[in-house]
C-alpha cells in the first residue's frame, strides 16, 4: 500500500532556502542587493540561506522582490478535503 507522508517542517525549510537562493542567483541578485531591495537585513538573508530560519514577514518581503509572492496566495485555500479526512497527519 502506498502511503503519503507530507514533508516535515525541517524538510520544507531546507527546500525553501534552496529555492530562494537559486532564484536570487538566477535573477543575478547578490545577498546585499536583495537586502537593500527588500528591507530585510543582510544577516537575516544569510541566516535564511544557511539554516532556513526567517520570519514570515521577511520571507514575504523576499518573495515580493524575487517575483514569487503569488505562490503564497493559495497556500491555505480551502479545498473539498476536510480536516477529519486528513488522518495521515495524526
């Protein structure tokens, strides 16, 4: 039987930090430039890219500058699935 196990928060943080770093580099933006453009401190950007820790507000500011803020719009949209149907989380 196939079983779906959602990624852990640690796995998601690892994935997000990698994707954001790759996107920043693909857009030709340095950490310093991103800090200046977003209003997020350089230290916060470095910490995020190293260990994945960042505040939600700072993450959204980075997403706005890196042109991926729209990805957050449907994050918690309601679907037909109900909480009691998600037994795999328990």
